[in-house]
C-alpha cells in the first residue's frame, strides 16, 4: 500500500538538492564535451558533419518524446533508484563515445543520454523545490553545482584533444559519471506520487510558462548560440579547439557565479517579477545582438541567462503544489527542448537569407510578450489546469 512521506526539513532538502546537482554535474561533461569535439573531429568519430549535427540533436528529440515516461518512472521509483540508473547509463555512454565510431553506433548512445539527462534534470528541479521556503535559493545553488563539471571539462577536453586526440577525454569523463553513484546513493528513496493516481492528459493548450520556456529555448539555447558562431565567424580567432572550448566554458562559468545571485534576487523581489524584468532586458539585448552589437550584447545575454535559470522551478512549484509538481516541471522542460531543437534549424535556414536585425528583433518581441504573459495575474493561472502534462 502506498504511503506518503512527510515533507523534508529545509536542512535535509538542501542536502538532497545538493546531491542531485552533484550527480548531474558529474554526468553532464561527457555530453557537453561531445558538442565541442564531435563537429571538429567528425571524421575521427566516423561521421560526416551533417551526421554530427543529427547526433547532437538526437538527445533533445528523445527527451521531447520521452519526458513523460521518465516523469512517471521517477514518480513511482523516487530519486535514488532513478538517478542511480541514470548516472550508470551516462557512464556507459561516455565509454561509447571513447570507443565506438559511425552514426548508427553513436545514435543509441545519444538517445540513452537524452533520457538520462531528463531523469537527472527532473530530480534536481524537484528536490530544489520540495520546500517552497528557499526554493529559488536552492535552485540557484543547484545550477552553480551542475555547471562546475562542464566549466572544468571543456578546457581540459580541448587540451587533451590537441595532445592525444578527441577520444581519451571520454574515458576520464565516464569515470566521473560512475563516481556520481556516490551522490545518488544519498538521495531519498521514497516515491513522489501514488501509483494509483489518474494520469493527466498528455497534450493541452500551452500556458504562459510553456510559451516562455519555448521562447527561452528558441532564442537563448538555439538562435543565440548558432548566431554567435555564424555572425562572429570573421571576428573569432582561427577556430582553434582551445578557444572554442574556452568560449563554451564561459557560459557555464556565468551559471556558477550568477545563478545563486538570481536565486537570492528571486527570494527578495519575487521570482515572477524578476523573470519578467530580466526577460525584457534580454529581449532588448537580443535585438541589439541582431543589429550588430555582437560582443557587448552577447556578454549581457550570457549574464541574463544565468540569472534567469533558477527562476522557473520555484514559480512552477508555487503554481502547481503537490505531486503534480514533477509533471509540471517536466512539461516546462519539454517546451524548452522543443524551442532549443527548432532554434538551430531556424538559424541555419534564415540567417543566410534574412537580415539578422529582423530575425532577432522579431524573436525578441515574442520573448518579451511571453514574459509579460507570465507576469499577468499569475495566481489565476495554475499550471495543473492547462499546458502539456507528460
């Protein structure tokens, strides 16, 4: 018979959130370094550049399709079992990147990793928001811990690729993924919902948080990253792997330094109010990026993105209390993945033929509109009544 457990005390909640973040921070670098090395060393992995792009997108596509199943497994089995399976599978993927070649050999690894990330990401968000008191602060600290792995692995991977080729780094990163079991074994084992609860409908009318998550993924995880490379290719030095790795690491360094700041600001000023304000400034920076103020606006966007990362989970937790919180968090992640998957394709199609000022200006207006909708009468917009619930 299913039994509910009492809500953890804030001190226990902080520890659980920290352990989940450490597990994801140790498992994520293999994926992040693959984004750096696979396009640059595609031939050594036995794939073409086009196939490399498909492999890098595959983990997002499987998350869009599989987040619901992951959320249900997580709700039934709890954090300890779910995350332990995920980090062990992530270690297997790292070993596969080090030893396997060819599109069809690497594709299953990318699909498995996509589901691993879905589970670990859901656990970090769920545990950070298990108590509303201090949820934004925990979310900020969680994002900083997660980013520590990539910010160290990217420069190391770039240097090792120059010295010994692109494969050996994945053996090292697989060992770190396996070490994450030490963190997952300290997570709570209790399930998060009744196995007899009625499943929520899978698709519905997107709500304001869905729209904002989609636009954040489209602009900041898609159009911005591709546009920085495309528009700045004549200004960036030589394309060396070390320079590319350092630039990618800066994004995660901003998360380490600024995500806790965003969490504390949300505790003081309110997460929804801060989300609207920062998103409006981000929209202005995005428009300036398209108008040609490339590096100054890019730096501002990196800062604003890091400040915004811890804001969504506490908003979802407040609007969707109880066991439905995990489904709502998964739904927002799906919408962000949809946007982040469409963004690079949109950039590739339109940047060569459309003025960047128009492309980024229109997307900036849509992001601003989505943010304003999130801040309009939020208490009347409970997530559990609308939106995609996987």
